[in-house]
C-alpha cells in the first residue's frame, strides 16, 4: 500500500527545528513535514549548497578531511563527537549530538577521490518531550492492519488534540520491518527521504525515532539506540 503526506511535498509529520548539523528539533503534531528534517550547517558540519569532500586515508583509517565550497577548500572541522570509518568504498561519519546520533555517508561515485553526501540519518536517543497538557512533541502515527494478511491498510497522523487524520494519496510508502514503521517518500528527482517510527510500549501509536535521506539507516542500530526509552515510545 502507498499513502501520501497531508501537506507539503516530502512530508509526514510537522516542521522541525535544527541542532547544528544534526537538524534535530522539536516536531509538531498538526504540521505535515518530513522536511526540512536534517538541517545543515553549524557545529562544523556540512554546509548548504554544492559541496564536495576529500579525505586522507592511511592503513584503513581516515587521517584528514576537507571540503570544497564554491572552489574554496577548507579543513572539515567537526566540533561534535564524531568519528570517521570506512564502509566498503564509502566513508561514514558518525556524530553524537545532544539528543541523538547522526550518520553521514560520503560516496565517490566516479572514483575521482572527491566525495559527496549520499545519505544522512538522525536517530533520536532521548525520550520525546511531553508537555504539561499531555501533548507528546514528536511525530506520531497509527496504523490499521488487514486481519488476514497483516498488510497495512491505513495510516493516520495523530493530531495535537489526540484525534487522528487518515493519510491519503500515492506519495508515501509504508512498511513494517522488525517492529518499526518505515515511511518513505520519493521525490520527482528520484531522491528518497524517510522516517522511522516505533511503538515501544505497544499502545498502538508509533512515535518517530529516526529520519533521513538516501538509504535507510541500519534498523538494528535504530532498535539498539532507542531501546533505553522503549517504554516512552
């Protein structure tokens, strides 16, 4: 089954703020945005615009990193608790932020030693904030399953007042995998944005725990990093 966001293109939940390069911020219930999602800039992270990266690698270890913006090459400074690792032909930066973990994948598609960001993910490692009036400040969805096939037949957005609104259309696909609800939106250019939701306390409501673009992040990592807050999801 494929469903659409209810609002701006590429959207599932509400608008987000940003936390440096991680783009972590509060989500709204009544909005409809998977974007802007992962923000850019701040804290030494990647900046907006056309940007390429180069790396020095010795004995399988990244020893230096630089980025080129508008023809100017500068050292890649990461003020967050970040670590570069090699994954096949890609270079992966894993960063620890205040409210989560960010994973950025750099790929060299044409083997010219210049890399571009091809995937980016943010996984929440803290519990969602609940206000005094009981409103959970996170994107939440409910689903209806076919009693025979267990296929997803309906997805609804949980609004601020606790009511739900069915998501309709053909812009988004939803799938359950390892107990996680994955929503993917493919834009006209072929780029993919996604969100992952978890119903940790089995109350029937799935709360957003991760978001990004490009390849979906490793689900085992999402389960592991969100396990400490499972009773609050």
